[in-house]
C-alpha cells in the first residue's frame, strides 16, 4: 500500500550555466510547491497543443503596463492562444503603447501628492503621463464617433475595429489588438465600460451601445463548437467570463463537458471565497471544467510566471503546426 | 525631534465580559497592524456621516452567498450607504435569496466530482442547488422578456425593475435589490453580462441591450454633484468603476478633487500591481482620491471585516440623522 | 442524495445596535468563508474548555508591540490557556512594557532613514525608542549575570525567573511573563537566542547556556500526560514546537493520539509548503493532530482575530470553572 | 519636472526560442511588478560579488523537501554564498537525502487519515516515509552519543560534525551540510531544538547542550569583520538571526553600518507586521540594513524564484573569481 504513495522520488533540481527556461521547468517538474506547479503549467499547455482545440486566454491585472504586451503578441503569432478575453484597461494600454506612447519605470516608494501635481499616474511601480492618457482618450472618442455606426456592437466587433486603427497608426509596434485584428483572433472585454475605453466614450456626441449579451452568447457558442483549453492570467471578469461559457451552454441544453485543459496564474488563494482565486476543482462542481480535465494552478505574480512559462512553451513548440490551425 | 515620532504610546487592548463590537474597535485604535486599520475604518466611516456627502459602496466577491446580504440591507436602511456598485453575481444571488431560495453550509474539503453528479454548485465552503439556479435563470429571462422594453437600459434602470420584482415575489425576505428599489438607492453593475444575469438573458427570444456608457456617464455626474465617501468591499470592477468616476470628471473638465473619504476591505496586497489591491495613495496620483482624504485600507476577508465594522458604525450612528438625508 | 449536501441553509447575519462580539460570532457561524472560520474558532475553543485538557498557545509575530499583551494576560488569568510557547521577541517586548516602557503609534509611510538618525526602531506601523531598547538589553544582561547560575537552564526555567523580575519591577502593569510566573504557567521559547534576549546575553561576562533539548523533552512529556488543545497565533517556531511534541512522543513510543482540538489564526496559506501555513489536515498525516480532532484554521491577521475570538470566549466562559483546574 | 519621473520607458519583454534564464531576467528588468523585482534580485546579487564581502543566506520553509538542496549546494560550490543560517528541518532533510533517503512526489489533494495509517508524512505536495524518518532520528541520536563530547556546542560546531558524517555516509549524493563541511562554510541553526534534530536528541542517554548565545556572538563578530550581503529564502528565524547580527554589534559598540546588499524571496507581505515579511526599509530604521544598501524584495514562492535567480547568477558569474575568495 505504502508504495502507492511513495512511487516517484522527487529529484532535486540541478542547474547548469546557460540553462534555458524550458530546461529549468523540466527539472522543476520533479520538485515541489509552486515551482512544480509552474513546471506543470508549461507541460500541460504544451501537450494540449497537440489536440485540435481552442485556447482561450483571460487577461486581468495591469499586464500591459507591466510589460507583458509583446509576450501576448508572441503567443498569438505562434498560435499558442486563439481567443482573448481581457479587462478594458489592458486593451486601452495596449492601444496606447501600439500607437507610440510609453509607460515608464517608476517606483512605489514615491510621493503620490507630488505625482498628482505633475499629472503623472502611477500603476504600482510604473508611471505614465496623464496628459497623454487624456489625449488618447480624446483620440479614441473621435475615432469612435466617425467609425462606429449607430447600432449595438459586441465588444469583439468594436475591438476588431480598434485593433485595425491601432495597426494603421502603429509605426512598427505590435500590439494585442492590432495583432488580433491581423490574425483574426477574437478579443472580448466583458466590462469595457469599466476602463479608460469607457471613460473615453462617455460624454461623446453620440452614445455608443455595446451588446454585452451578444458577447455572452457568442462566446458560449464558440466554446460549444470545439474543445477548449483555458489559461487565466489573473482572475477577475476575464476568468469568470470564460468559465461561464460552459454554464451558459448547460443552461441552454448544449452538450458540453467543461473545459478540457486549464491553467491559471493567480495570486488569490481560494480561502477568500472569490471567483478570482477559486480552484479548478470548485469549477468542476459547476460543470465549468471537465471532471477529467488536466488542470494546474500556479500561485505567482503573472509577471514572473507568464514570461517563463511562455518561453518554455514557445521553445518546445516552435515551428510545429497545431492540428486544425495554420 | 524624537518626540515627534514618539508622542502617542500604544495602549494594549483589554477586554471585558460582553464587550461589544464598537467598544472592541475603539480599543483597537490604539493597537497596531490590521487590528488598528479595522478600528480606523469604523472611525472614518462614522465620522464621515456627519458631513453631507454620498457614500458609495463597491461589492465584489461572493458576499451574498457568504451571508452578507442583510448586513448590506441594514446599511442601506440606516442610510449608512447611498449608492451601490456590485458584481452581477452578488445581485443574482441576492435576487435568488430574496425570492425564497437558499445557499447551504458546505465545505471546501469535498469531492467536486460527486457534487457535479448531484448538480450541486460549490462556492468555496457554500453549496447551492444547480437546478434551482437554472430555474431562477429561466424566471429572470421570462420576467425580462415581458418587462424590459426594446431600448437600451442602464444597469441602474434594469436593476431597479429587477429589485421591484424581487420585492413583489419576496415573502418577507429583504434583499439588496428590493431594498434599493424601495428606498430609491441606485445600484450599478458594470459587468452585468459577466454573471448569471448575463447567462439568464443569453439566447432569449429578444436581445436585451445595456447602456454601459450610460452607467459611466451617470455615475460620473453623480460623483461631481456631491462630495463622496467610498467603501470597497473587495476590489474588482466595482472598485475600479467607482474610482474612475473622478477620472471621467477630470477628462471632461468637471471640477472634482477626488473622493474625500475612502475605506477598503481587501485581500489583495498592492505588490501584484493590480487595481484590486492598489493603495489609496496610488489613487491620489490619478486624482481618484483627494490629496487630503481620510483613507483606511484593511487587509482582511470582508466576511470578517464588514460585519464587525458595520456593527460598530450601526451602534455609533443609530437614530442619528445624516445631514441632507431623511 | 442531494439532501446530504443541502441540509443546512446559510443564515445571513443580521446585526443590531450594541451587538457584542460573542453574539456577532454566533451569527457568523451560519455564514461563509473566513467569517465562519472565525466563529468556529470561538466555538471550538469554548467547548474544549469543558474537558480536562491542557490548552497550549503558540505566539509568533510581533503580537506584544501590536498591543496584544493584555489579551494574553487575560487569557492566562481566566484559565483559557495553560502553556505558552513564544518567539523571543514577544517575550522581550512583554518584559519591556511590563517594567514601564512604551511602544508608540507610528506609521509605515515614513522615512526610515530619518528614523535611523533619530534612533527610532520601526515595527510596521509602530515605533520604539532604540535607546530604551538598549538600556533594557543592558538591564537584562546585568540581571542575568547576577541571577542565573552557571548551569544549563531550560527556557522555561529562565523565563520564570525573568517573569518574576518583571513582576518585581512592574508598577501595576501586568505582563505575559510576570503573570505566568505568578500563576505558575510554563512559558517556552525555542529560539530564544534569535531575539533581543539573545542579543542582551551576548558578550556578557559569563556565557549563559540554554538547555534546548530539555525544552523538547519537557514539552513532549507534558503533552503525553494530558489531552491537549493547541491555539496558534501565527506560525513560526512556536507552532512547530508545539506540533512536534506529538512526534517526539511517537518516536519515543509514548502512546499519544495527536492534539485533540486545534485552532490557528494564520496569514500564510498552505500552498507555499511551509509549516507556518500548513493545514491541520497535513498535520494529521504526521500524527501531530488527532484523526478525529476538532480543528479550525482562520486566515486573518491575529490582531483582528485574537481579540474578537478571545472576547467571545471570555464572555461565554466567564466565571465557569474548568475541569481539573482551580 | 515631469521628465524626472518619466525618464526610462518600460520595455515590454520579448521572448525567443531557447531563451535562457539569465537573458529572460535581463529583459524583465525593464518590465514591472514582481517580474522586475526578480530581475533586480539577480542583478544585485551578481554585482555584489564583485566586492570583497561575505554573502549570508537564510533558509526557511521546507526548501530541501521541495527539491532545492542541490541548488544551494551549487551556490556554495560556486562561492555564491559564504554562510548559511537555516531552520533545523531543512538541515535534517538535507542529511536524510544526502545519506540516501528520498522524498516523494505527492499531492495536497489526498486523505491525510489514510496517510496516517500508512505512516506517510506529508509536506504539502510531497511525501516521506515516517519509518525512515524515525530510523534516521535514531541514527542521528546514536551518532551524536558517540561523537559529541560533554560540553556545549555552538550549532556551527555540531552541524560541521553532522556534515562530515553525512559526507562519510553519502554514496555520491551532495548535501548542504556535507558540502559546507568540505568547503569550510559555516552553517548555523538558531532553533535547532525545534526540528527533527531536536526530536532525535531528546530522551537520549546523555543531554546534548547547544551554546545558542555562542551562535549569536560568533555571527555578530563575523558580520562586523567584513561587509555583508544577505539573501533571505523565506523569513522565519534565519532572516531574523542574520538581521540581528548588526543590532548585536550596535549594542556592543562595534562600528557597523548595516548589511550592504540585501535580497529576499518572501511570501509574507509587510502589512501583517511580522519580521518574516518586513521590508528592508523597515530594517534600515534598526540599523540592520545600510541606509544606502542595494536591496530587493521579491514576493514569490522561493521554489520559483530561487532556481531562476540562481541560474542567472550562475550563468553570469561562472568561472569568475570573487575578490578575497579562492
């Protein structure tokens, strides 16, 4: 009996000069705690790509101001993700950077009252020029006024057009929205009003109407069509929105069995009871995750976990075609 | 010089038999760490009520399934909060409980595959009957089809009607939405599609359209009209949505100076860089919080912090009128 | 089958003016998340006192500078705890306050370089005068030189004498060590060198020798004599030291079955793999906790959890005798 | 003025196939949040090695059962660390693995009552055979009885001998203690009784006496001799013990100016007020850290942060001599 539990010894990790991210994670598979989870995340993601399924990525937290924009672009370009659901902030900042503006290295040990006077906005240890934000707000408003027609748009439709605009204005800089537009990758934003995009559109000459329920329907239908892998970078609305596609399908009597592969890089532990930190086990009870899903939770800041795991998956998959893609 | 720093000795808390929540928090003011913060939250909230301002409460996390519904109702009834911004989930579960359904005491140490078979949905340590959820989804869909007209609704308009319906169907049970409808307290839900309300409305005979930008405009205007206190129960979209009212006003050249009082009960620390855990200091750089605001952050599960602080504020304010209210 | 899981509806908490801590926790028992855990901690502690067992309390974190000294004194005076295992820091600060010195209300938003110049030491949001610390270091050193004999002392023996000294020097202020000495409550400190007590004794004229293994043996024997409840305020060495009493007994073929009741107020989640945050479930695998133990983990800052739970237990138990005590 | 804050744009990280850990961290230096901190940790550590100073490493948490033993051995072999202060558990498990026993890959989703029956001890997601633990306890006891003389030993002296024994018994497996003995690297354990080493020595035929104050003195003197870098893997007693060397020196009027370089990989945030999570800024107020120290805090599980940062430092420093070493 004892052997059942004691069958695989851990193998303490050994480093070598120039060890790459993929090699490091391979070795961490035989270690413990979140190091092992990080390694398993890369493994599950890599292996899932051998199957013909759709990879959904949820993006919460200030990932773009934190410098994760190009990693996500690379994931899209290499067909490692197929659908994106994001907070509005990430997409606003993505547009902002793609069209040529910058975030700046800052510090959290600073006098915010002085920043206020200088009109510098702080995102933890990162700064931005408020005046540029406001100029971009106005640009988005003006662009929307002349581009968006007088009918409800799903956020996917709206963001596709915004991505095309970003691409047009970009001087070589690649962004999430512009790349998504180029590669026909759908991007959703379930709380688009709750962001600088919402702010930009407020008090415009004409009211823009988003078809939120349309987003719900469309994503649910897409999730019913093909098996799914989900990758959550943070929790928030993106995680919940992708999770609920399966519930919507169950309510509407569509035959689904829950997401088949699931990886999350989160910082919330489950014991606060919120959706952001909830386990994939809990999600099984709802039918959101398949009962036999391969699932990995990594408790880590995504600015650590995402680049390393992406580097490993990119290294392992480079040049290989995905079934049903390309 | 030294005296400048060493002027107020801590006073170790001493208990007594039957000590009430207000008395306990009073004593904790002279202690340290999060205990002190909890005490200061009650103090700042209580004192702010002497001024003629609007108290905005953001509600994230599964607060209603966790048993916080009536506390929030009591806060509304006693005019301790004036506006509510919530996740869709809390409002769905509020409707669900108000019309007579139950959540159940459960456990997080359970076989979720077995729960799946039984169609029981788990929220950390709390259970609910999925079949009842689905029945309520259908009820909301049918109610909406016959009640909601064919025009965009702000979430406030929609939730007012849903609150009235909850009140009609309630057999004595008070809810957030029904009480808000009765007392004319506005309720907003910036990611309404991202919840069981969104699920309920998907695949209906007729598409319901929400006027998300209308919510943004309306809340910003309201925040410009009268000074504000903000209370965040968790982070998420509700916190961001209330915070951004001030930014919207700045962009649109309305004279605002940031929220004047600010209390938050959060579990996210600032070092992950996300909005949910960000400090009020950071918010000052954006103009969201006044440079001279009284502000308190309590790092604690809201199911601990909210009832205790609410009990203290209720005890201290009971029977007293608020300037400009009642 | 479904009924097995859905038997006890949650009961949303309702407050009233002047609600006391015991009443609040009673109501939180029917809610969820950490609020429920807090309530169960008070319940399990209260009920355990009906049995003839020894209550061990582990004290980690800067609980005394944080103002928790008198709560712990009250717990000892009311026979709600019987044995204490603490970090050295808490005991040093306890001595310091008992003999008449102060900690001061401070802030974590301060220039630490300025504090350094002023010789003010910061403990998060609490200040103390370094010169007074150094004076007390010298006092302890001198006291030890003339009091402690030239033989190994268990920390219990040493701390008993230090407690008596604190009592002698106190002008009415009660402390953990002085009260323990008075009431014959044993106090252990497994890392006594790792604190200002250790600093005070370094470079003395004579080397003081602690009998660390004696502490291990003595506590293990005590834990074998009578059934045990454990209460951990924070993790660290105190938690591990109390937990290992059962392992020591198993190794030495003493018949023990693990601690029978277990409550912990911790801030570390289990997923980092450390002992501080580990679950009581994990401890069952080691035999540290009884397989049928009543056990409650509360994820909360102890400066919130300890006073509230203590207030409830004090209120519920006041005046009642414990079996085998008094 | 604005330019003062907005001088260095972030540079979103871009990956490439086979990117190694050092290259990844280089790119993360221009990103934000904990990813940037991780990168800066590697940078500060690498650069500090150009100076003639002593690198102290504190080791808390179950790092050895988690598979970090060889990383630490490699750090010692490559002269990237010079002194080690550890919990007893890590050193016990190091001895255990070095002499040929194993930890096993396990899971935290397991029935601990079943493990109890099988006498399998769980460390989060890692298992070990309790019977082997007990055999090793007996071996250590017997070894100590015949090796350790009847006088107080500092933990350094004791652990040196235990390391030699581990080396003798090892069949090619390298451990922390055996490597330290071989390379003459001092290892301290301020809470040695609070671990399986303490358990092993309890109830022996002869009482072993540790000279804890000797450890305090010796480490303080060593820290006064040469400038210091400190690296904390977790908090706990090792962090506090290394931090207090400077305080001991100040109390004893030795001229020290605080640790000059400081890196910590911790999971505790500062707001709980404990030493484990406290900032290096706070440590400046005590004189533990130099006012002009280069210091980096990384909030991350050490099983993620330690291997990656070590890989980068190893890669960057390989083959280079350290001033004053070798």
